[in-house]
C-alpha cells in the first residue's frame, strides 16, 4: 500500500450537510477500494486564483489515505463525474527512510553515482574553453565579456522607417 494525499475543491454554494455528504462519498470510495483513511482536514472556503466553472471561491478538503496504486484510478474516475467537486489532485506522499535503507534501484547502481536526471554542479564561477575544447576554470570575470558588452546596439524601428519615407517622397 502507498500513502496518498487528495486535495478536493468543492463548490462554494453547497450547504454544510451536502458538503459533508460529498466528502463522505469520497472517503467511502477509498474505504470500499481497500484503503484506509489517515486524516481528513477541512480547510474552509478560499478564493481561487482563477474562475472554475464561474466560481471565484471553493471549499477545500485535504485527505490523507493509504491504498493500493491500482485502486487510485477508480477513485479518480468517481471524482471526475461528481458534480460537487470542481477540481481534485491526488499525489503520492513518499516518506524518505534513513540513509541506510536504499531502494533496490539505488542499491543496484551504487549510492555514490548521480542519477541521470540529477544535475551535479559546483558553484565555481564561469567556465572557459581552452584549445582542446575541455572546460576549464576562467582566470577572472574580466576575461569573459558580459552579454551587454558583446551585443551590438540594436537598430531602432525609427531608423528603419526613414529610408522608406524618403523613397516615397522622391516618387
């Protein structure tokens, strides 16, 4: 079983009893799917960043639960067809264990090697290329021109229009 977090945004015009009934419907679906509830937190009404179905506010609920990953899709399908729910988001909560416990994938490749998607950098300043195209540390910032110094001054739109106006006057 995995631990999940579900954020529900419900319509703001629902009465308290209908609001609780909608949340109970979701929690019942979790329990019927073989899951167990850890926490249900009502956050109250909050203003939305943008309108959702012409609503400026929504009632927020945060639900923590444990369930098999195969059952999450079935629960989300039920959330999508419920009219009281404006939006929902299910995320996996990953608790990182002690450093001694490694996942099988990390143990297989070695803990000291970086992952492909990890960017290993050292904040050592600007990098310059020598004759062998191997990056080396630049001696000082003065050697590398700043982007402002390197770019020529851009032409203005007014300077571009002047020759065209002169041609029209001659014709």
